[in-house]
C-alpha cells in the first residue's frame, strides 16, 4: 500500500471516530456547557464595560461641572 493510501485510510478512520464522538450525549452536553459559559462571559464583560462607561461619563460630567 502506498503512503498516500495509508494516509487516506487513517483520515477515513479518524472521520468515523469523530462522527461517533459527535453523536454522544456527553459531547453534546459538554458543548452546551461551553457555549453557555461563553454566553455568560459575554454578558459579564458587557456589564463590566457598561459600568466603566458610566463611571467615565460621571467623571466627565463632574469635571465639566467644576469648570462652570
């Protein structure tokens, strides 16, 4: 068997293995947890940056009121 043929067979075997793993409930639950964690991280970051924005706006307003 040629080297290319061996690589092809390994690729096919890897493809079947991945397909089998993708169908398991454990894999799906793991993916769901990762996605949920990512969405929570996004929400937390959005809240954090909104707080920073509000603080900066307050500081700007305070600075402008001191000038007047």
